[in-house]
């Protein structure tokens, strides 16, 4: 249970940091996309997201969070 808790905290802190970095770099976050989808419709919202933001959202963001989760589990298990 402790390993999962530590990994969860690492993912949470990492997600906040990645969202702050994305905002500073002018990239869309999932919050931005979901909010726009609710206001404009999903098709229009998807069209407004830049290709580099899609790379971030569908590639770098899950890769980064997955790596943090794996690191947290490895750290908690002493390895």
C-alpha cells in the first residue's frame, strides 16, 4: 500500500508540474481541451489544438506520468 501511495504522490506532483510547464510553453493541457470541448463541441476543440500540443497530450504527458509512477514504485520497494 505504501508503494502505491508514494507512486500516486509522485504522479500527482508530476502532473501539476507538467501542466504548469505546458502552460508556460503555450501548450494545451487536458483541462484546456476538455473545457473547450464542453463549450465549443469536441470536433471544434480538437481542431484548435496544435499538433505540438497533441504530441504533448498523447505522448509526452502519459510517458512522463508513467515514468514517475514506475520510479515511485521502484523507490518504495528499495530498488
